[in-house]
């Protein structure tokens, strides 16, 4: 536990709080270091995505994504060079565009399978997720990265293949992470009451949207600056690591 966090900051979910039937976790900054995403995955995609798109542009799956870029950019006549320029601008802006995230996932697949990098997952997240899975808690991932990219990170993680811990994955195809309706859609797809779901994230706006949808929430703030920001919201329980969360 961080020195900044005291015992009183441990999140205990007990009566009259409804039982947590499933946990939904974010990745970046929550299960995994933001630096891994920004210093490893993003630069890799920036280098390899343009040649990947050129090499695979005629394949049906990639061609469909190229058309999705044209649609989202409102440039239906954009040629391939223009589409790549749009994608590069979106990458530089870290835009959460579904076709971009899907293409990035396809590029990262090569990096993972070639052994260029492994997915970072915090040790406390691994241990706690494993314990919850052993306790028959259903675990899900909800990230702005594509489902394919999420699966790759946990399949090729620093701790080996963790993909079997999760019952399912959600990305922006279910909706934007800062929109309440996205969390309602997840609850509906899982067939669970929103109050029986716990959402973990390091982003306040995401947690607000989840809480507005009726989910239980927990702000995973791994550094003191983020913890201070989390405390200012006074809306969500704040923890420094997964070890500080007790589900009873």
C-alpha cells in the first residue's frame, strides 16, 4: 500500500452495498502502466501503422476500416495517402477513434508475436484479479483500445498468459467510455443489474459516467498527484492499488 494511502482508504464493499457479481476494469493506468502504452505501444504503432495499411489495404477487413476512417473524418473521397495522414493526426492527438484503435491492434499483434515487447500488468493487479477469478467473480475489460489489442496485452503479458482470467472484453464499439449509456449497454449485455457491477478506472470522467449508470465505482490512483485529484471529486472510493480493494 502507498504511504499516501492509509488503512481507512481501503475499499470495502459490504452490506448494504449490493454484492459485486462482476468487476469491469480499465487497462491504461489501472491494470497497466501508462508509460507502457505511451512509450512502447504508441510509438510502435506510429512507426508501423502506415506501411501496414499500405500493405494490407486491399484485404477486406482493412479496406472496411479504411472506409470507416473516411466516414468518421467526413472525407468519403479521401485516397489512401490522405487516409494515412488522417490516421497519423489521430495518433498524434490520441483520438479514441474505433477504426484507428482497431488498426493499432492489428499492428501490435505483430509486435507481441515477434517478441518485440510484452504487455505490462502491475503485480498487484495480477494477484488480485487471480484471487477474484478463483473466487468465481466474473472479470471483464473495458478499454478504448480494441478488443483485439486488449486480448494481446493480457495474452502476452509480463506475467504470462492472463487472458483466461477474463470472461469478456469491451471497447468503444459498445460506446465511448465517458458516456453513461455505454455502461448501461454493458450491464444489459451482461444481463446484470448495474449496481452489481464494479468499475475500476484511473479517469474521473469515466467513473462519473459509470456511477451515473448505477454501477459501483473505484478510482485506482497509483501516484500521489492522481490520488489528490481523485480525492477532490469526493464521489468515488480511492485506492492506490488493487490490493486495497476487498470484495466481501
